[in-house]
C-alpha cells in the first residue's frame, strides 16, 4: 500500500508539472509583492518570504552582515527563545528554513495545510520576521561560530579560489566583497538589528505561497505577514559592475590538486539572451559527459576528473564560469586547453546535432524541476524576486526549442570574451 501511494503521488506530481503552473500575483497594501500557486495534490503549504537583503547590501567594511543577520533571525523572537521555537515547530511537524546568498535573504516555512497546524506554523513565521530578539548571548555565539568557520575556510584551496575569483571579477562592486574574520569581528548586535530594520521591509519583500489553500486564504496569510513588516522602501542597487581586462591570479597552497576558475561577469536575471546562452552552454560545459570541455579535458587528455561551465545570472550581471581541478603540474596545460575549447566554441558555436541534443535534454528534464511543491516554490520565488514574467515556466520549453545556432554564437560573443576572462589558480606548480 505504501508503494502504491508513493507511485500515485509521483504520477500526480508529474501530471501537475506537465500541466503548467498557474501563478497568481498581486501587491499588498503595504507594498509587498505576492505570488500564489494553488496546489491540491498534497495537504502541504509552503511559504517563502524573500528580501533584497543578500551580501551585495553589506555595508563597506562589514561584510558578513547579511549572513549573520539571517543566521540569528530565527534564534529567538517575541517571547520565545531558540529552544521554544524549535520545540513548537517540532510539535506541529513544521519546519523553518531559508538563508542568505549574494542577492537575497529568505525565511520559509513548510507545514501541513490543516488549519490547526498551518495557523501555528504561520504565527511562528510572523513572529520570527516581525520581532527577532537578536539576543546578546546568541549573537556572540553565532558571531564566534561564523569567525571560526571563515578561518577554517581560509585553509581550503576551493574556498580560497572561490573568493579570489569573485574578487578578481568584481574589484569595484559588492559582488567581489566577501566576509572575513576581521569584517565579522567588528559587527555588533546593533548592526544586525539595523540591517534587519533597513532591508526586512514590506516594500523590499516578495512573498511566495504554494500549496493546499484557496486564493482567499492566500490573501489573508500574505497580508498578515506583510502588515507586520515596516513599510520601508525597495533596496537601492549599486552601479552595475564593469568588466575589467582579463588577468591571471596565482595563489600558493600545499594542496596536491590545483583549483582553477576561469570566467567573467556576464548576464543578469531576465536577460533576453539567457536561453541561447544556457542552450549553448549545455554543449560547451553544462552537459556532463557529452560536453566539449569534458570530452577534451577529461576523456582525451585526462587532465581532470570533472570540468564544467555555467552561467549564474544574478540581480546584476553574474558570472560565466569554467571550473576544474587538476594535478599541480598540469595546471597550465589544463587552462590552455580549456581556453582553446572555449575559443573554438565561440568561433563555431554548436553543431546542428549538438544543438538538438541540448534542446532535448533541457526540455525533457524540465518537468522534473516542477515535480514537487518545494520545487515549484523555489522556481516561483525566483520569478517573484527577480521580476520574471508570470508565464516564464509555461514558456521555458518553447523558448529553448526556438534557439538557433546563430543566436547561440551571437549571445556568447556578446557576453564571453577571451581577453576579459579572469583566471584564478590555487596550488599550481
């Protein structure tokens, strides 16, 4: 019986994905943007509140503010300490989640949709968002934990390479700044409270609801969340990053493997060239064992166990990146070969056969991105936060299928240039 129920749920979820996602959208009186998908397949409700409060908004000299604020947020709120919050959520079988990244900070709750469970979980979400305590002892503990984690990361070649890569690509932009033990050490409890007051506001928020509720219930839930937030104003973005001339950065480390990042700032979310770029990148380095980079760098030369490329669109132009690890003695040859493969792709683009294979994979795997409430939530939250069209998911496969070889070549020539590539290598001979 359990296997039968699992199979039925999987079929229903897949059918829901294939049927498309109907996204309803409105703006609350306080200015929060609301996005709702009614899903009756399972008695579950997912709610996520996203704020433009990621690390790009860290004050100069205080990198780490966004991450630490989000870390402490759910560790005491209203009259409840962190233990009481954890115990009450466990009692009703609900979970609090979320986090902070480059662009956004999020707080999410997953709960059963039955009224008594749902209402208790949503009340906890509201308390955490509206009345965080930022207790001194909790703040100091999480600050010390963060500093210890950063110090440990400074010993790992992958972490060193990642930070150096972003610093090289974005030398005069917040994307290039990263938290350090020193920048976190200067943070105070008041810094976190001020960061929360500035960025965790209704006008700076998008609220996404997916699950077993009606539109009327969604409106009531969303308004209760938005109404308790300060009205505020949308976060002011910094000037867009400028692309600098490419350079090579080499950092010493005793690791046996060289860690290599090659790339440059490329596109922002919503860029019309997104589809030609992801279709083309499948052939270049995003398609696993069928990609050109994997065939040339791994299969033919044995320089790396894995090599890949990808685009990471952000609120402002995020990077195109090639990443691999190789023996220290092979680092120069692996870099040269990776650039040669990229150069050939920039000149010729994908073949007709490669293009069709890329389209088949991207469209064929697309329903798996929508086969659960959580995946639908993740996708709709991206649409909400980045202001993508409401029919983005409905048109995704159609736009992939429409890409041509010439469009791929034009898009890559516009955003990927060999002369502007940054190359960061850690632990090479």
